[in-house]
């Protein structure tokens, strides 16, 4: 990482507060939590206690937020080069690098304590392991060295479903692992669609995201391949997790639409279509896990 020095200036308190919040990447965390709570519902076979849900969500939020803050701390040099990320707080100087790192470590410590004391040691270890993987494997090692960065590194974003399951059951089952696989397979088409639109940004920062080092046609082809594997995994989850027709129907329909978007991108190779794929991928994951929880609650009350 090359040294990047943000401009030195006086920053109003509220701007600093917004900067610290931005360090956690709240939009990404929202997606992780959307998957965590339904995983808890499936693990329980019904609705867990509100206190259990709150403790798990808060602990998971802090753990993911701390990892994201370290990611911004380490990537502040390339963030300054990319138009999409030039407004981040470490680039603008709203938060200092030292303060950001202290903030990140504090979040991880508090997150571990909440999950360990409020749920169990397994959920705390899983959350901390995901943060460590995201920081050391993805951010520091893979992101700047290989076009497969998001494929391997995306595993960190799939761990929250394991945390949710472990918080309820204190172990990890085949159904939980398959949920992990679903998010793992969803991450490449989701992120590559965004990188498709911003490939010039990644090229200028020398970050080998697939769309910046491969042809657009090849990228779209890979998006389709991963989407096919993703849909297969979602359909396999039904019988393994003992889900019913509500989930199976939703997974089938949502998957067909996702594949249609991928094929459309392959045919057009259009950045505008890529952004539609990206937007739909968020809707897809949200609805898939919502229907997962709804299926359990409808059948079990």
C-alpha cells in the first residue's frame, strides 16, 4: 500500500460522526443482516427471541463494520484514485488513519464480547474469523494481486449466515453451510456487475477486478456461470433445510429473472445493463432470504 496523506483541516463534529459511520460501509452491512435473521429463523424453526436477534444483529454489525473500516484504512491510496470512492472519509480527511484503525479494533473487541456473552463462543469466533479473512486474505493479499479476488474474498461476506445459525444452534449444519454457499456464489455476479460499470476506475488504480483485466463478454459469461451455480444451490437448500413451496417457488422465480438479466448483459455488453444486474442482485438476495424466513413462519407459526 502506498502512503496516502489526506488534507489536514478542521472537521466539524457531525461530519466526523458521519465519517465514522461511513467507515463501516452500512449499505453492505444491511445486506449481511438481511441474510442473518432469516438464517436464525430457519435454524430455530420459528422466530427466535427478540433479545437473541438483537444481540446477534448488533454483534454482527459491529464485526462487519470493523472489518470494513480496516478495508478503508488499507485502501485509502487507491480510493483516492477512483472516482467512485473519492468521497470516502479517509480520502477527504474527515477521519484520520490512526483514528480509523483504533475505531476498527474497538468495534471488533466489542463485537466479540457481545456475541460471546450474549450468544455463544462459536458465533463470536465465526464473526471474528470473517473479519480477519476479509482484512488479511481479501483486502491485503487478494484484492491487488488476482482477478479472482472477489471470488475467494467473498467468503467473508457469507459468514454472517453461519453466525446467525450458530447463535441459535451452537453448531453449524449442512443447511447453514449451503446458505453460506449461496452468498458465496452470489457475490461474484453481484460485484462484477458493479465493477463492469466502473472498470476504468479499477484499471487506473491497478486493481485487477475481472472486468478491468478481461473482456466484457468474458465477464458477462462468468456472471452467468456463477448465477447458474447460485440458482442450483438455492434449489438444493429447500429439501436440505426442510423448506416448503413458498421458498421453492420464490427461489425458482427469482433465479429465472437473475439468469435473464445475466443473458441480457452477455448479449448487450452494456454498462447500463450491468447496473441493472447489480441492482437486481440486491433485490434477489433480499427477497430470497425474506421468503426463506416467511416459509418457516407460515408453516410453523
